C-alpha cells in the first residue's frame, strides 16, 4: 500500500507540470474541462483518472515527477482516459434515468462480502483499510454505486438484448478451431551424463568416459531396470531428485531434431543415447497428449461465451456512440477536446478489421 500512496503523491505533484502541454496552464483551483448534459468533469477529476491509469503501468515505478518518460506516458493515457470519463458519466446518467440506485441494504450486503473476502473482522479494521487507500466510507459507496449503475445499464440496454443462435455458434467454432483444441504436449524423463568443459573446450578423454557411462546406463535400461531408479542413481541433472522427471512440455517448444527422435516412440519407451551441449542424454516418454479438436457438443458453452462477448463488444460500442450523439457536450478546453477526439479515433482504429496484402 505504501508504495502506491507514494506513487500517487509523486504523480499528483507531477501532473500539473506534465499536463501543461496537454490541457494548458490554469490558475483556478477547480477548472471545468467539459459539461456533459449539464454535469461537469473537472481538472481534478481528470487528474485522479490519470493517476489511476498510470498506476496500471509497471514501467511508471521509480519515475520522478520531472521525468520526461512520465510526461510521455501521461500523454499516451490521457485521450482514452477522457473518453472513458465521458462514457462513464453518460452511463451513470442513463442509469439514473432508468431509476437505478443503490439502497442501504444492498450497500451493507456488499460491505459484508468485502469484509469476509478480506477477513476484516471489525469496523475499526475496515475504516483503517479505507484510510490506507485514501478513501472514506462515502467515497467507497459512491464508487460501488457507479459500478452498479454502469453494470445494470449494460445488462438492461445491451447484454439483455443479445442472443446467440446455433448457426452463429457453429460458424465461430468452424472459423476458430485452434481455440478449442488441446495443446500437443509430452511428459519426459531424462538421464544426463554430464561432460565437464573448461576454457579450452571439451576434454576428449572425459567425453569418451561420459559416452561409455551413458552407453552402460542405456544397456541397463534395455535390460529392464526402472528409468526413475537409474536417473536417481546415475544422472547428473537436478531432475534426478524426481526420478528424472522434466514434466509436461508443449510439443511446439521442442526442437525439430528432438521431435524426430520422440515422434517414433510410444509411451514408456526411451531414446538412444543423444549428444547434447550438456553431455549425453537419454529421454523417456512418460505420457503424450495429441492436439485434438474438442467436439462442438463439448465446446458449445465456451463457443457461446466467445460469440456472446464478441457481440457484446460491438453492441456496447454502438450503444455508447448513440449516447454520445444524443448528449449535449460542452467543451471548456480545446486541448482536452483534441485529446478526446484522438481517443475516439484510437478506439475506432482498434476495432477496425485488420487487412493484409
């Protein structure tokens, strides 16, 4: 918590200077940047959202208030931050029009759930936790009510009107087989006879000695000695503690040369003695999972969720565009308006289908 509060303070101190090229200098304590259907978004509101957005970027850690990188990141996040702020306000206004509100009983129930999930037993502990985040109970209620209103508007006006038909499910399944196929992988065990190296390279005598030892181990395996026991007794690899177990390895992560060696093996079989950069190695196939496509009957629920989410994103985008077109938006700062237009353009470009030559 402490490093977040320190970061928030650093960012808060940095924002006025870093924002000067974005929204212009201001001498007033509370500057109104935009009115949306009569409700205002202030400079302070924007700064709080900028801080929250920057907190999500790990690279901001360690930057000072006068760091050029901080100003650059600020200019990157600001356009979408402004778009999100206006969209949220439009959704909250719509939620109030529909008569949604958070009642006292609902708020108390949510608080109880938060306390249980975080194992907070007393009111004092809860208030201290809020204080450590720079929040009051009223701040928390406002935040939770915003989340509830936005969620209910989406449910009623977007998600509740979306249906997914069997033909759509089949079409998505046919077009995205990789999403519903198991990943080919193999579980291996190893026995490694290491060849010592030095600055002068490999000592021929030591190499011959290791090769001879590996051949003897291979011979004993062919005679029926258990692979895990031989690994524990003879291997120089750290995996010897687990009977040589290397675990599940995606087939795509294995080199083409080794794939050829393993491809011909059945489960339970092992390779010839292989020369590797580490020495001489013998690998055993413990298990194998082939990449198989899950039948549509088994994948239907997952496919439906994918189709639904895809349609939700499209319909929600259209819904927000409609709210924006119907709203009265009065800009009080030209630079903020430019940043907003830039954010909308970035959103549209992100949604546009990618084409290639």
